[in-house]
């Protein structure tokens, strides 16, 4: 089949081109300074029209992935406004869209075929995008940013139809810039691919946003007409009774204990066959709460130790008693608390970290609580006033030896009034150090001054009421 060519007219306008699945292969092989073209070929019909004016001079190149994500956000927002499901990034579509935009920029041409004359479907086969049942492509050249490209497409019926077509389920976007472009010159080249593969029904978190600051999100679950039932989980493990009728939109709570949250959806087809699909979203400025059994988290260890019963381990107790010895000063009743932060990368940007302890027995008189960074490893079900672990003694009883058992100076001192129901300790510098060097994380020693021999008690991680258990709250900044 012969390639379609279009003549170019003069004017400071941008070039755009749209083609749809099974369209006649087309390639614009000539360029003229200041030329413009907006053309489409879909459903056996073709058309050519002028695009928006080009800016002068051409702006600097954009960050490729930021530009691509912005265009994805715009497309999915437009679809949501029309009641359509959002599209999920498909890596084969993303890879081919980027390669094609780069190909147009470097080889000085404009059209759906690449520089070697390969059509989109042939290229996508090589990328592993198999059994495509729908594919539409929008192209643009000359427009400097995602917003102007999107506005131009939405202003012209063929491009708008592609974007608002209910058939695609996946999306790919590519952007390339040639600052020394001699074709046009257009400088900026864009490719948008909208596709669907047979038997591939994605789940999409929060309209395919790259990040979220909220744990409460909306899931879009493709597969209507095929999937009879679905099960949704924050892990690969699905509990009993999780199956429910397929619904295209579902409110969901992400696992807020992770810097990245993955949602798993099992779709059950008409013959009982099951397909597992996933989507992942990154936390942005998220508040991460770590507490035993919250979203399945099991990384907390705590134990009460006391000079009153120096051989007693309180790692199984529902409460942690805190109080000074009868004669005053440090000692008496203390607590060890540690949170596993292995799921958080060293690159996590911590804004603030607080440890919240819920009082189950408030002090009868004002009490001062001090927190020390522990330096020695210890075991939750073995630590006592004398030992950190079986056969391993503290440097001094009560983990009191500076340097060996704990840091010399406390992280801070907090006053606990008699009417208190909770204590909030700011541990930001310590948690930052733990994130940078995980091997330093041995937790904290909580020690009291004043308030009498049995000053107060806070809920332990074994407490029967989960909401009262020790909670480490991390306020993360976006990367």
C-alpha cells in the first residue's frame, strides 16, 4: 500500500497528526519552515486542517517523564469528566511512544510509521504488545508543552474521539525535543498511543496519578462484560469472603505503611478463570502510621523492664509501666520500644516523626518522661532489667550504660500531666538517622522521673484495643 503524503502550507503553526487502528500507513516526509498540519485518518475518512500557532522562539526541552505523566493526567481527567474509566500506563506503549517521538525528532519526519517504514502494530508486536484489539495514535509536533498539545487535540473532532473512545484501556505517551531541528523546525514531538489487548483488564489507582498524598483512593477496574466477580487486596493474599460482583469503580484504602502502595485485584471470568492484575502508586507527602496489626504491620517490639522484678520479662504484657524508683532518680520501671523501618528506603524524605503512647493509667502527679536511643540489640520476649537477650547482659542494669546500652543524653524530656490521655514524643532526628543507617535502629528506652513509684502505664503493642497501641507516625515529603 502506498504511503500517504500531505503538502505543507506556510505559517507559524504547529503540526499535528492523528491515525487510528488499521489506518492507512502515513508518513510526512517533507518539512518547511513555519509549516503546519493537523490531519487524521480514521474509519476510512481523512482530513487536514491547520493547528495552533507555533511559539517563537521555541522553548527549552521538557523533562520527558514529567511531560508524559502530565499528558496522561490530562487524558484521564477528560475521560473521567465523560464518565469513562481512566487508562493505565502500559510499558510497551510507553516504550514505543517514546522511541517514535525520538525517531521523528532525529530523522526529520512526521507520521505514524517509523524511519524504517514500520507501522505501529508491527513495532508494538516487537515490544510485546500482543493481541491488540484496539489501537489509536495521536501525534503532534511543534507544540511546547503537554497542555497546549492536549488543548489542540481536544479542539479537533478526530483527536478528541480517540481520547474519549470507551474502547482503550491502556495508554502510552512519548515526548522528544530536538533543539537543532531542521524539519519545520518543530523541535517538540509528541506521541500518544491508546490501546486495548485481548484479555488484559487493568486496575487503575487514583486516575493513574504518579503519586498520592491520601490513603483513601478510588480504584477503576476494567473488565466489565467479562469479569463476573472481583477480589481486592493490599497484598497477594486474599482472605475468605472477599469476592464481590465486578464493579468498575471502588473506594479503597491503601496500605499507608509503605512508601509505595500496590493494589492486587483478582478478576474471575465467566468460566471461573482468574486473572490477577496490579497497580502501584507512590506516596507524596503522605502520613505513614506504623502500629501493630495496622494494615498488617508486625514490625513493632516493646517490653517492660523493672528493678522491682529484675528477672521479669514484660514483652507479652498489655501495658508498659513507667515510673522512677521509690527513692527518686532513674530506674524503677522502664520500657523498650522499637519499630522496624525496613520497608522505607534510605532516600525517603522525612519531615517529622512522632511516637504516640496512649495512657491506660495516667500519673497521679506530674511526671517527666525521657527517651534515649538504644545502642544495643535486645529481644522483646527475653529483655529484663539485667539482660538484653538470652545470655547477653546490659552494660549496667536497666540499659543504663551510656555508649554501650544507650546514648548518653536523652533525645528529649516531656512532661506528662495527671489529666493526660496520650504522650507524643518527637523523634524526628533519630528516625532520620535510622533511615540513613538502618543498623543503628535498636529502638528507644523510655525512662521516667518524678510521679512516684508506679507513675503511669501506657498501652503496649499487645493491648486488646488496637487504637491504643504505640504508634510511630512518619510525615514524608515528596521525593
